[in-house]
C-alpha cells in the first residue's frame, strides 16, 4: 500500500477523502458541478505527534473525520490522491 511507504512527520495526518455521491436516493444522476466538496475522510496514517511538549494525536488510523472546506496539502501516492492536514485542523471525528 502507498501509505505504508509514506509516514507523516510531527502532527500531520494523511487522509483519503470519501467519494462524492453521484446518485440521489431517488435514483437521479447528479452532474459533477452540482456535487459538493466532500468534507469527510478516512485517516490513513498519522505522525508521531508534535515536538517539544509531547501531545498525543487526537485521531487514529481508520477513523472517519470531518475536514475543513479549505486547506490541506494534496499528495499523490501511486496514482491516488491523499491529503495532509495538521492534527489541529481536523474539525472532528465520527463515533459509531
């Protein structure tokens, strides 16, 4: 897997955005322009934490998180798009 070859540093979190819905519940196909930006993602890898005062990371690999609308750094690993965010930039995580 691509993310096993890439480890984020410090307090960075590598996430993979979920795909946008292309069909409504009623079966209507949505064009690309009407689809909103997907703000949900799955955590793929996390860094060890910030240097200096050691603070544990607030998310773990495999959790679903809510991202801000803007921000993050796009990273392409083996033809897949991932995004790097700081741990503090993640808005929240979904709990089952």
